[in-house]
DNA sequence: TCAAAAGTGTTCTCAATACACCCATGA
DNA sequence: TCATGGGTGTATTGAGAACACTTTTGA
C-alpha cells in the first residue's frame, strides 16, 4: 500500500510553517550574526533568529524576503535555503516546522538604524548567545554551510560594501576560514579570477598610504557561473 | 512591528507537509531515477516521485525513511535534504509544501523485486518522463546537486554494490560527470585517497581477464571527514 | 589466436605555497 | 622622520592532465 495515496485520502495533519533567517554581516574584521531581542511574548526577554510564520498565500522564499525587508529595509538580499527543522518536539507550543534560510548582508549605517529600531543586534559569530528553541543549532549549521560555500562560490562580495579594498576582502576570508592568509598569494589568486574591477579611488580609513577600491564584476560572474567554476582561496 | 510576534497571535495558516524522494540508482553504466507509476487517484495513471505526507508525529527525515523503506525494503539509505518546494500553486488540490530528499541506493535483485511490487520503475536520468506537479523540477535540481556533491564527497560508493571494481567506479563517475575519464589517472587518483580496499576476488562478468573487486573503507572515510576533505576526481 | 577489457608509468604543465622587502603618507 | 598598512616577485613543490602499450583469458 502506498503512503502517498493512503495519506491523500485520510491525511488530516497540518503544520505551522515558519522561516527563520540566519543573517550574517561583516564588520570590523568580524563575522556577525543578527539576533533579535524579543520584547513581547512568546519568549519575551529571550533572543532568537529573525523569523516569522509563513502565510498560506506566500511561498517560503516570499516569507523570507518579507521579514528580511522588515528587519533591514532591503530587498534582494542574498538568501539561500539552509535546511528544514522538523523534529516533533522542537517547539513546545506548536507543531511547527521551520525552513531555515541564511542571508548575507552588507552592513551600513542605514541598515544599522533599521536593525536597531527593530530591536535586533549583531553578535560575533564566536560569541553567539543562547537563543530560543533550536536556533543555536541553526546558526551553527549555517556557519558551517557558508564556510563550505566560500570555497567554491564568491559569496564574500555579498558581505562587503559595493566598493571594497583587497585587504578588506582578505580579512573577510580570514574570518570565514579562521586562519591567516598570505597577502601576496591572496591578491594574486583573487586577481586571477578577474572578477573584481579596480577603481580610481582609494580608501584611506585604515592606512596613511590608502588602499585602492575595487568593485565586484557581476556581469563576468554570471558567465563564470555558466561555465562551472571553482573559487577556492 | 515584528512578524513573528504578529503571526504568533493571529496566525491561523497551516499547511500540509509532504516529502518527495528523488531516488538514484546505478545500473548498466547508467544513472537511474526511481519513478512511481500511480495506479490510484490522485493522479491515477501519471508518474511521480516517491512521496508521502508527513504525519504530525514524525519529523521530515522520519517520513522520508518510512517511505524509502516501504518502497525498497531498506533502512539506512543515504538520504539528504535537497530543498523545500512551496510555491502557492504548486499543488492545485492542497496548500502543501514539499521537502524534497535525494537518496542513493545500491540496486540489487531483492530491491528490484520490491520496487516492482510497488509499481515503481527505473528510468535513465536522461530519459526522465513527464512527472506530476513540480516533480520534474525536483529531479533536475537533485541531479545537479549530486553532480556538485560528487566533486567533494565520495558519494559514488553509495550507488555501487559493496564489492565493486575500479572500472565500475569509473563508469559511475563518467555517468555523473557526463564525460569520459582517463583510466590511468582515475585509478591513480582513487587509490591515492586510500579509501578502498582491494579484495582477493575478481569480477569476471565484464571481461575475460577479470577485474579485482574492492570495498569501500568506511572507517577511514570517517577519519577523513573529520579532518576536512576534498574528493575532486 | 584473437578480441576485449584490465592494468600500468612517465612527462609536462600549471597552480599553490612559502617567503622579504620597498612604497606612500599622515601624524 | 617614522610608524603603519599597502603593494609587489620569485623559487619550489605537488597535483592534474596527457598519453600508449602489455597482460590475461574465454570464446
């Protein structure tokens, strides 16, 4: 007897469906996780990821986009599905499955304001506080995923401002890989991809000499992707 | 106003949750997809992936294990979550999200019998027929995922019998990568991982000379995994 | 004896790594 | 003028890719 059919006739089981977003940023040489400080029940006073129930009239990515915009003011955030969390007792109040999404955003002042207004806060990924339910597990899983992902997709650029310097990019990869990289080899490798464009400006905030700014070449990246790529640093 | 809280108070939206399994096998040098020939409504006479609704008292992986056992008689099948399919109109009959899982199994006679008894059938992945709903998309996505996965995890062994020959393994990788590999380089690379153990038997079904059988060293693979690995062929 | 698949070694090329000094500039 | 971070080149090593012939044996 086949399950699908059997269930089709008799199934009455329905679930709440939530999305929870593991939102990463990069600031002052550190990978950051956005955490929401809950001021109202449920879980008043606790910390959680940014999440919401999914409405019947929207898809999971729609729901994810909705709350990301709400919390950051941004549309078109780089977001990927991590995995589904569905253990029976994961939420004592509801039979709810959560589809976790990880997102990468460029931290800037505008966003900081909105984040702040929403009662959210950045934590160093190494100092993630206790979160509700299985949200700590989600954060750990997402972090492992982006470490893995960084090896073959240029996700780094999603976390930096549009204009960035090579030393900044290096620091980001050092934060993700948790090890130091040789500046000569890093520069050589990054430039060999031919995916960043040198600008005529310098950033002088971190040194007297100043470092040239670059921008990511999304055009070339598209072609790059179509062939099949490899982005190991 | 925060979505999570808002929804917590007012949310009444519940979903059916399904799992659909994209089950891959390998036979006669070809990658195969297991497809279910539906003899009862809904979708009587159509083809679909192997799926089921998730029961309220089980997790998504539980449900997936349940139907995999039902269709193959096997427990402990290699299974990974692919992604969630949740567009509003994906199923005209229900508001249902499906968590797709891909699974790799070793085809053998016992399984063939069970598969047959359940009205399922193997198709070449290149000749996947029309399936119901978004199941074709799932199959395409899963195939892309295992192509990607094969580059850095030794998933190949999940698809071969316990004892296999190096030429068999090569054919499998050729099927996954869709290109021919040099037998000398392939052998050298595979042996360099030191993850397969040569046995004292030969398989003579494909040549007069016969090819030595090997088995996968799961012990070593575990250690391998703990360090961090790379399995590009 | 021969057809058909299994098995084997070497060369070349290129990318990854290791490594140390000069440059530009604001304070 | 000097402290600070930015920027550059070379030599070595190791892995991947290309490539052709011998071995075994059942039919």
